[in-house]
C-alpha cells in the first residue's frame, strides 16, 4: 500500500498523482472512485483537505489496520485503538480532528454503498475544552510600532504594511487576505469595502478602516493600475525589491511577518493569525460588542470570538500580583 494519498488538483497546482491504497481498492468495485470523491468533492478548503488526507493515511498505516484485507474489515475497535494510539503523541484537538476525518470518510463510503456501516461513528474522542486561544497577540502599541517600522520606500515594504494592516483592521484570516484580487477592493456609495473569500466558500465584506485605506492607497498607487483579476498582494521577485505577477502565498506571508516582527523588536513568536486576535481584542477594549466582533470576524459562534478576546489577561496578571507571600 502506498503511504501517499494525492488527488486531482482543484486549483492551479502541479499535476497530482492518482493513488488509491490497496486496502481501499480491494473493498468494493466503486471504492476507489468514492474514496477520491470524498476528498475532492466534499471538502472545499485545501487546508482541511490536506489535514484529512494526512489523517486517513496515518490511520491506514496503523499496524492493526494495515494488516486487514479491505476497509470492510475495519471495526469500531480498530478506530478506538487508533484514537488511543495517537492520543499518546498528539494534543486532544489533533486527535479530534483525525477522528472527524475518519468519521467523515466512513460515513461517505457507507452512504454510497461501499461499506455497510460507519465503524468510526460510535467512537468517542478525548474530552477537550478551550476557553482561551493559544495564538500570541500584540497590544495596540506593539501593533502600531510594528506597522510603523516597515519601510515605505519600496514596493515590498508598502505591500507588507498593507497586508498586515488588512489582517489587523478587518480581522481577516491570512488565506482570505492573500486570496484577494484587485477587484475585491470595492467602492459602494462612496465607501470602500474589502471582499474576503473565507472558508467554506463564504464571501464576507468588511468596511475599510480609514488607516487601512491609507496604507492600501499608498501601496496601490506605487504598484500602478493592475488588472482587476490580478492578485492584490503579489510575491516578490527574489531580493530585487520588485513584485512579480504571482500571488503571495500564506507561507511566504508568515515568513514576512516573522522578519518584520524581529526587526520591530517583538519578543513573542507571532504569526499571521496573531493580527486577527490583535484586532478583535483592541476592538473590544474600545467598547466594541462581542456580537458585532463575531459578525466582523465571520465566526459562526461567539465562543470562537471569545478565544481571541485577551482583555482578561491584564486582569489575571493584576490579580496574581496581589498574592504577596514575603
């Protein structure tokens, strides 16, 4: 059985290889096709697809499963044993994600007649509750210092400042920010809006903060009038300081943020997602409401928004300092 699970590309990417593991192909005459369909047709987010593919590949490599003749022989006890096995290596949230991948795949195969039942359905994942997000965030002063530290005498500097400002002032996820085209800067009734293409194919629009508008206009003015369908944030050409035609990737955006943070003297290891939390917390500190923050961040639940709310950090530190044992 091959360890690689690769699918036909759903976006302009290098040609993918079609590989169906033997344990799947030997299950049913339609098993291979349905197996590939699950990843290609039911999961729209490429990051989720990659995570689910890795989870399934790891499950099929699990010794008690790898020795089976087909997926039809998988029982709940195999899934349960796998969950126990990875629980020794991974955090609870990772275990729950991998179990979700198996449940989704087996449910899809059962509904299409490849399997009689879903062996992962009765298996329970580890208990896991989170009340505070782990992503490090900046204070308003730190975010301002970082943005102001970026040079503005080059296209790359203007791009970096504008991209970070988009993530701070619109609460945008990095994938949505770098996924914007020029036409996603929308003018309506004299107002500027960002059109963000979020997870699950959702389109979310946010009014442009006046400070963000200044950074975007400076960047766009230096770039010149590109085509509406062109990427808004473009990748640099080596170390020339110039921009090419290709879209900036979220991985390159992370590398940029790390460089800019180090240069600005930011001690914490922040990343792209830090700016989302920074914007939300700053908004709430300035008497913004949780309900509107949820809508602005395009969260399905206010509980998710609360994970980004770090206003309580200061209160907690102040309370701890009152424990005086001297």
